[in-house]
């Protein structure tokens, strides 16, 4: 379904940034020893461009589960993310398919991204 275009507002420019990549993860904190700080920068990162949106100075690897759109997705059919679900999330108590399998994700500093998630739900 297409949305109507935004109204022309020359002093309030709107930007829409979206992704086709998975983003709605719940961090799995059942084993805090599984969280890994990786101090190495990505191959193209340089001090001369510290806020590159494709490179990063360090990262953190975290076990996580992808949540379904019904569990944490978009607000009322828009591209605005819904409020994160309350934590802790009990994946065993949710309907089948609400939580994906455990996987490792890489978190990078805010300045190294275009899409930014400040608060993640968590499970254990």
C-alpha cells in the first residue's frame, strides 16, 4: 500500500530512512559471558572520518533473538517503530514464531549507523 506524499514544508524537511535488514531484536542476557567487546575497527574505518555510516571503530557482539512484527514491529502500519515490548521477554510463553532462534548480532556506535536503536528489549 502506498502512502500519500508528505506535504511541502520548506522549513521542516522530513527524511525517511528505512531498511530491509532485520532490526527488531531482543538481546539474550541469559549468559553475560557471551557478550563480546571487539576492539578492532572495521577494515575501512579511519580517524579522519570517525562518524562514517559504513565503518566503525569497535563493536559489541551480543546473542539475540529476532522478534516477529507482531511482537515488536511498526506502529499502526507506518514505518515508525513501535514501542519496544516490556522486558524480560519470555520467548517460551509467546506464540510460536514470535521469537527467532538465538543468533549473534553486532552492535556498533551510534555515529556509525543511519538507523539507531537506543533501547533493546531483553530476554533470559
